[in-house]
C-alpha cells in the first residue's frame, strides 16, 4: 500500500482552520517543515500540495470570508512550500500542482527538473488543466476553454515538457577536470517544436532529472481525463462515494493503461481517505460530529460550487440538485450525484454534508481504519490512499501515531524507505530517454480532437 498526504498550502479543507487543535501557522515555513517531518516519520511516500490560481467567487459572486474562504483560500505558491518541506526531510517525496492552462512548458520543465536535482529525485508534478472560470479571468480570458480544448493543450504541453527533460542524455555531463571536458554537446538536442499551442526551440537549460521525469500525478475523472491519465500519469488521485464506484474506476483506469501498452502496475491509483482516529469507533464518531458542527451550510455549498464550477445560488437551495450539463471536476460531481440520489437530499443538505465529508468511511479506531483500507485493497479499488486531514498538523500526527503502525504490523506498508527516489519508493520504473514518444497521443488521436 502506498500513502500520500493531501496538504493545502493554506487553511485545510472547508473549516479545518476552526478546529481547536488546528495550527495557525499556515503562513510560516515552520508549519510546513514540521508537517513534512511528521509525514516522513510515518513513512508516507509523498506529500501533495494542490493549487488554484484565483480566489473563488463560486457562491453568489461573493468574497464573504465566512462563505468563500472555506474553499481553501488563501493558497500559497506550492513550489516554495514543497522546497521548504524537502529541506526538512530526507526521503519524503514532494509533489506540487501546476496548470497546463496558465504555464509554459519551458518554465515548468526547468522548475521541476531543478527541484528533482536539488532533492536527489523526490519531486512530483500534479498536472491540472484548471477548472474554475475565476482562474481564466486572471489570465485574460472571460471563461475557461472547453474540456476538450483544455486537454488538447495539455497533451501538447506534456509532450513538449517531457521532450525538454529528454533533451539532455543521462551521460551528457563529463566534468573531467584533468582534461577540461565539461560535457558532450552531441548528447544534447534541440526540440524545434512548433505546434498549435507552443513553439519551443530547446534544449532545456537543466540536465535530465534524476528520475528521468518527475513523478506525474493526475486526477481527471471525465473520459478525456481518464484517457490523458492512462497515457501520462504515474499516480492517479481520485475520490469516490462508495467502494463500488471506486472498483469501477480502478478497473477502467487499469484497462485504459493496458490499452496504451503500459504496464498497469506502473500506474498507482490513490483514492482520497479522510481519517478521523479515536481510541474506539465511538470516540472517533464524536470527534467527527464535533467537526461537522463547525461547518455552516454556506461554507459547504461554497466548496461544492467551487468544485463543480457552478454558482448554486441560481437554484432553489431547498430543492433537489438539477442535472448540470458542464461541470468543473467531474469526479466530485459524480460523487455528489451518487450521494444525493441515495439520500434524497436538497442542495442545502448536500452542502452541509460536502463541507465535512470523510471520503472512504475512515472514521474509527486504528484497527477500524486499517480494516477499511485492507478491504478496499482486497476489492481491487486502490493501490494505496491519499490521506486528507480534517485539521493540520494534529490529524496527520494522530494517523502517524496510531494508524501507520497498525498498517506496518499487518504488512500493508513497507517498514522504512527502500529506495533513493520517489519513483523507487512507489515501485515505478525510471522512464528511458525518449519515452515521451510512447506516451504521447498518436497523430490520428490528436487530429480527432481538433
């Protein structure tokens, strides 16, 4: 089983900042350094920092802090944050989110290659195409391009970025002081790429990363997102309302990966799991209910509206959720629909649930949580879990003290770090130079999307 930690570079979740045990230092370096050390001591494979390029106004176009700031605002730039976390640790992998919609391949390839060198191969990139119109309005657009257009741009972005990482051969540097030979220019290649979205000459100004490519993480749940992940992702982050839907997603992803000629074992699927740990199930349930009491319906609705990219105030909040034709994060929308139809909830009731939900039914003692995780593994729903904390750092500390030792006792997680790089610890091969050719969509596929 692989363990990753979902950590906002800002307030955690909807109302995590309100929890009596939540730290107030999310604007300080020490907060992230301490959390990183906690995760490394617990044996986590990596910590993952999400991002958004806007202050959401997803509910009624408001900046009301009691409503909108439940979506995780403010958010710090994740790159300096993971740099601080890397400096505080030796083995923990660090992954940051960066959008293909509002970045350039050269800048991104340079940043992540640099980080991978400075951390001796512990870096991952969470690829997103952005899902909020508020982000588009910060970059000269009235709204996001359609999903197909965003993935078409992302496809070319990944092709160019991986080609830039491959523009240096692994043996390009010689650094022979006696002879004065620094490197082999014949082992460095230009790209001269010209495509619909990008024109990049190359080569990159940074040698090939220690991992070949930093670990690529993706969370697309739409058909386009799943196809994209099957081509490019090493790790897929997902979220499910039921074990059945998790099994269906897992099987579909592994099938798509195999159809691309890749080994399904080399793509790790990590569903979200929000753990609430108690000495027994009753204590854990009481802790969860106390957390639920902190969530206002408006804050929960804001989080939900942020994820689906639809202002829900246009509907009757005391009526059922109508079908939404185009949504931001399709995976979250499917969870919402599944739960709302089963429980027959109004929009307002859905919001209250969504603001304090614990994905994966992980509320209980360490034994209860380990039982649930083992059941998901045995059912073929996961290769591990993305642990989300109700509040930071205490919820991660509780997991480290109680749940991680129980998982090790059962032999479900490794005892200590076995490899030097994040790829090593995830059991992922190092991509050969030129692997981008196998991962990129075929010419016919590209033409079909235009």
